[in-house]
């Protein structure tokens, strides 16, 4: 088993309880997408094998510590004929660090309608430079100039091609866990680009803002292959009360809309807070 798959090789620690670990990331601590994805994996261990996750909602409660294991406690909220619901609390010594709820559905035949298009005329991944901060996945930014049609609502439009750097096989649960992992990477960029400090300073704004993910939602629309290129595209729909809301779509290379993501991000201008502290 490769190192990437070991991230989701959670250990069973009693009834509906699982333990995982994570590496130290460049900014210190744990990556929120990792904890969300591991919590999804833990929840899936407690449902029938033919059920697939179709949506999840997570609240980030505290920053994770990479030096400690993470304990995932699963609560079986409901087992139905078509749907099952689970709640997962991720804990470390400091207490709960994440609360996640996820719904699973037994696949059923039904009409499919896609109403949103992939951006037209954008460069392909092999035409772009890699800019990832981790060996786990590859990321290729699409320039704002290339994001023209179709027009999106919101501002701070941000997009990148992303894929996991490993062959994950046909395990659809593992593929969706990794898509959940990847989906936490871009929302903050859209919020920063919508914030007034970005209009003032451009890319230098990153040196003057403090950001933290508050909550994260993913809707899985269709089967995915996170180990193949997908376009992640986000815009910010408001910034208010120090919170920015990013809404994003994920498309495969053929333009199929596979998932929708929403995240609320805490965003503060450090300079304003320093001024308040001196006042």
C-alpha cells in the first residue's frame, strides 16, 4: 500500500471508533481537507458497502495537531432503505477539532440533467506549470485571463486543474475521499481575491490577511476519479462579518460536472487588527 493510501488506512479502536494520523503541512498543523476526508472514510466503515456518499457538511472547530493521532467517533443517526446518515466527531487531546455529517444513498436509476458548463477555451493541464504545496497531489493554476466564458456569479474567480499523484483504482469511496481532500484547497483563494485588501495590494495581500476555514460542504453528483485531472473552479459570493463564502464546481476532463463545493472562510486584515490593538 502506498503512502497516499495509508492516509485512509484508519485503525479500528472499539465500536464505531477509528484512529488516523496526518503529516505536518508547510504551514504547521494539519490540513482541513485531510480531516474531512478521513472522517468521511470513518463514516463509510459503518454503512452497507453498496451505499455511496452523496453529501457531507463539516465544521472546523480547532486546528489539528500533526504530532497527535486523530480519533474519529461515528454516530449512526439513521439507517434507511435508500439513505443512511452518520455524524463523525474528530478529537485530539485539546477536544473536538471537527464535526462532520454525511449522507449515503443506495444508487438508483434516474434522469440526469447538467445545467452548468465547464469554462470554455481554458488551457489543458499539460500546458500549465505545476504549483502544488504537497507531494500528495498535482495542481495547475488557470490564469484569471482565461476564465471568461461562461460568466459566473460572484467575484474572485479562481480555478486550477488538480489530481492525486497515485493510482487509486476502482474503489469509488477512496476516490470520493480524495476528492473531498482536494476540495479544501482553492476556496480561500477565491475569498482572498474578493477581499478589498486584494484590490489594494494584489498578490501581496497574502502577507496581510489571516484566514481559516470555518465550514465545508461537498455534494457528490457523479462517480469521480480523483487520480485523474479535474478542474476546480470557485467564486466568492460575499464577504461580511469577517466571513467570505466561496462556492465552487468540479468538472472532469470531459466537462462532466461531478461535484459542488461550498466553504465559509474567516478572513481578517491583519493591519486593521493591529491598529485596533494599538488604539
